[in-house]
């Protein structure tokens, strides 16, 4: 069983819809470019994953970095999710929507003193510690605040996953985690401190992983760490396997979470340990689309270019990773085809959404939908070229609601000094 089975984005009588609202009507009301999300798909993805792992004691902590909009966080909190945060800002967002501190895991390789203080003060479930220096800082801040900081060491399991090198995180060559042979001494230091509580063992091997086997290998590695600690009298309660569950962008088969769950249960069934998993993209990726309008169609002897009103500042993934996103017209029925680069208006040759894409022929003014942009879309956007970031819209059945105003140029200059 896979997660990405919901079909909220579809054609109906020649019009492209998100659930029961046409994208053309959303563009007419809110303009372009605009991100559109399906509430039904987000909740369906969460509920499907929850059912699949419900027989394994533990917690699903949504990875806030995938899409940090407060409304989406609130939906997932109400559905029962906890949260994996990687900054003080993300922690503030999770607390803002009423998340229980006991359901929050704080990950990330470069936590600041202020961020650590905020996590300790809130009473979060645990910090996933990434270095000896970080452990020292958490201990000193917990002592200064007269509180106890709960910690888990992020162990680098040295497991290779078949994904883009920029989002692979589980090998020795990456900046993340602590080498397996160094982790035991950090646990001993933590166990000796009255200001720290050893909570668990953590790892994270990367993102957009489609194969079950790397996750099971990683779990085997952190289980060994937990057993060795128990032999020394240091007992942990939690194993944090991270996230990275791959979804479909083109023709790839998404991660089989049911198969993964069976493997996890086989390994954890006879232990008292609780499992934390941190899905992000798997819950929101296929729940989003970016609506954009065609500005020009340029044709020459060797290339065709479809110039749109959205650029790499709105959706960075194609430029950053060479990522594929399906791009479809908001109105179907055209039989003519065009091989073209789909490019944005920014003054960069890297400002593209697709290269040599075979798609329906379009004209200036036509609307396009860039699919599977619910994760790492708006959150990676910028104001490069002084471009205001897009509006965000949530669709619930027949209702489309503006959940983030489009930025304005005047707003971008607020706070600047002449």
C-alpha cells in the first residue's frame, strides 16, 4: 500500500479541478501564481499512514519543513499528529497551533542557544542531538534554566539510499548525525548529568526514498545502539527513524508503507520501544498544485519556450534538484502538442520548470497547473528580483479559501532604510 493514491486534482468536463473547485475559478478570484492545497488529500494521507502503523506503539511527527502553513499544521494536529521541527521558528509555529510540547521533536544540525532555550522551556519530547558541542550546550542551558532537557542522539547509520545527493543524509560524508562509534560516549555523558534525560536513539537517511530496505537497515542499526546502551544500564524509550518516504512525481512507484510497516513491526514487536516517524512530503506533496498563467510562447528554429508568470523564486525544486513536476493545462481538450521549455520571468537561465517537455500547445493567457507541489514549494520560495510570493488557497470540498494573502511590492520594502 502506498500513500499517494488520492486523486484530488483531476479533469472534469474539460476543466481541471482541485476536489470540487476548478482551478480557473481559483485563478479568477485570487490571481496567479497561487498555491492550491486539498484538505481532503492531506487528511486522507495522514489517516492512511496512521492506520498502517497503528499497531506499532509510537508517534507520527509531521516534518514541518515540508509545508509550514499554520492551517495545514492545525489540520494535522487535530488529526492526531505530532511535529518534527528544525528551527525556533518552526517550534513557534507548532506551539502557536496548540501542539502538545510532548509531541514535538527538535531536529537540525545547527541549533542556537535561543532555540535550545525555547525547546527546554516548552518541555518538548526531545532534542535530536547532532554533535558533542550541541549536547554540551543543551546540558548547560538546562542547568541554567533549572530544568531537564530530554535528548536523543542522531546516529549516522551509514546507510545509502537511492535519492538525490542533496537530500541524502544518512552516510558519513554528510554533515548530519554522530558516527555510530562516537554515540555511546555521548550517551554516557548525558546519562551522568542530572540536567539531561536520555530519551531515545534517532536517525534520518534522506528524502524521497522509494525503497523499503534502507529504512529497515537504518532501524537495525539504531536497534543495535539501543541494545548496547541497555547493556550498560542506559535505557531509551524511543527510536526515531526520521522520514523521507517517497511519493510519485512522474512514473515512479511510491514507497510501499504497508511493506515497511510489516518490517518495522517484525523488528520492534518484542521490545518496549516506541517508534517516532517523521513524514513530510508523504502527507502534503500530492495535496498541492501551483497555478500559473502563460505570458508568452516564443518559437525559433531550434527551441520553443513557454514563458509563465511563476518562476524559480516561487518553486525552487526544478532548479535546485532538476526535479520533475507534471504540468497540465487548466482547460483540456487541445489535441495539438508542443515540445518546449517551460520557463519563468526571472533573469536567470536556471529559471525553468521543465526542459523539452512534450505537452498540450498553449497560448498567452492560458492557465497551467504545476502538480505535486504541496511539499517544498512555498516554503522554499523567495523574493528574488523583488517578486512578491504567491497567495495560498485551501480547498475543502466545494469551498476555496484564501489562507495567505499574496505579498505586495510595497510590503517587501517595509523595514528597509533609504
